C-alpha cells in the first residue's frame, strides 16, 4: 500500500471515529428519556397497595438534570379516583454549590404539586394488607439516584377531606411555597438540627400560614424545633369542621392558631394556642329542633362568660407532651388557660417562643 493511501486511510479514521461516537451519543440522548420513563413507571408500579405513572420525562444533560411531567400516585383500594400525589412538574438536578464542597447531592423543585388525603380512602385496607409508609416513600426517593439536599415547592396544595362526616369536612392549604435546605447534612454536620425549613401558605378561610424551624431528617423519627401560625382566617369557612365537634355555626369573626413543637428522640413537647376573635354565633334557624337551639344558646352564653372582654377573644393554650405514640394533652391546663385568657391576662396573637428543642431533649 502506497504512502498516500495510508495517509488517506488514517484521515478517514480520524473522521469516522469521532463521527461514530457523536452518533452513538445522539442516539443515547434520544433514547435516555424513554428508558428513564420506563424505570420511573416500573418503580411507581412496584409500590405495594399503590399504582402510579408519569406522563413524560425530559433530560437536560448540561445541568445534570431530568424533569418529570405529570407524576400521579393512587391508592388501589381507594373509594374515590382522587390521587394521593399529583405532581405537575418535578425538576431533579445536581446541586452545584454542594458539588464544589465535594458532595454529590441533588436539588428537587416541585411545581404545583398536590397532596390529597381522603379519610375514607386511607381507612380501607387493600387485599394484600396495608403497606408500611416506608414502602412508598422509599420507592419515591429511589427516583432520585443521589441524596436530596435542597427541596423547593412552588404553589403547592394539600387537601384533607372526610366525605362521611356530616357536614362533609374539607380542609386545605394552598399556594404553598416551601424551601428546605441541608436535608442530607452536607453542611454543619456537627449541628443537632442541621436542616432548615421555611414555608408560607394560605389556609381555608384565607388565613396566612407560616411554618419555620430546624430539623434532623436523618433519624427514623426526625428531631425538630418548629414554629407555626395561622393568622386572620375567616371563621365562617370553618363551620363544617366546628359543627362536627361543637354543634354550632359562626356568623362572623376571625380564627387564629399559634403553635410550637419540639421533638427529640421520639418525645414531643409543645402547645396549640387557638384564638377566636370578634366572633358571633349564627342565629337560630326556625326549622332547628329545640335541643339544637338550646345548645347554641348555651354555647353563646359560655362564649360571653369566657372571652376576654377587652380584646373580644376566646382563647386557650393546650399543652402537648409525651411519647409520640401516646402524646398527652392536659385537659385541666387547657380549661384553666381559658380562664386565664378571659379574666387574668389576654393571650397575645403570636407564637410565645417559650418552647426550645432542649425542653424535649431534657424531658425524654
């Protein structure tokens, strides 16, 4: 073979090899979403007692990410067709700032996710038995090949519905915007509660919801120190719930709730502080039975006696303490706090900031 032919053959190899590699990469890129979708759907279908699927998956190699469109998870034994999870768009990518610190972790951004808890759906066991919670949570986290360090939720919704209640109970949080960081403990590894959580939402009745605090999610029962509040909710929107428990309706007024919760090694310590402000009980209807009218009148009289007259607020503070399997709420302390708010010192419409993580740790 002449020297010229050898040179020509070498030049051909120089072009053919890179071109072949390029073609293989293009084909792999085109097929990757198909195989990812197949893997994700198989993972969802393997969750005991549940059925799930995704509509589409897109891959962005340049940022080490893939986007899941239309993730749906349903309970097989459900009485309704409402999915437990309905995630419109899930963006899963590598968190670059942690990569620069020598940690390979992921970031998840959920767009318009919906979580639905239908009471009746969750009470009925499937034929093969009720799966452990870890069965489906572990399966969902397996969709992310590396640890999750940053979770961001945009415009989420959480619904709780009890269809069998009379009247039907429908509670919700909407416009949920949540940011949770350091979930994989890649920064500040010596801290007891290394993860940070901050969330805003709108409750039923248009109340402003704020949740903030610190957590340690690397335990079977996560440790946490959390503050939460609901401000300026229209109490009339809670009538279905209140009617079930107290047998009365409100005509007007505001509902607020303040809480602090600390959990250490499965031991909980905290409180709930509900407040009914400037409320008025709905007038008695003509077709209501005698005992219904009598009860509403009795509740109205109690409300007048036990509310703080200067602030027109009926409130109490219910302490919560004990093992998470059997938390205890002191009835007597709750009742005495009604008297305290009415006649001694009006409760303030704010988180009291008197519960610390150390309180639960010491009591355990």
